[in-house]
C-alpha cells in the first residue's frame, strides 16, 4: 500500500480540527444541561421528602391577589 494513505492535506486537517472543536463545544453544552437537570432533580427530590403540611401553605402573593375594592362598594 501507499505510505501517503494517512497523510492529510491542509484542508482536511483544518476540517478535522473544526469538527473536533464543534464536538468539544457540544460536549460542554451537554455536560452543562445534564448538570442543570441534576440540580433540578435534587431540588425536586428534597421537595418530595418534605411533609405534606409544608406544601399547603398560603400563597405568598396573597396581598397581590386581593380585590382592589371591598365588596358592596360602587367600584367592585
């Protein structure tokens, strides 16, 4: 066989380098997404371990959800 079989030209070398860089970036992005998923899974698991009474607390936005005018008023 020829000794030049594995010799690659400048264009091929640059193309393989670019592909490698894209795959490296995709790997970093996948690791980041998996890390976020793991953090959210841990938060969900901790929430599942809490007692049921802690999940039935009143809304912290109660003051925002109240009507602006009292019932029986001309504005209500």
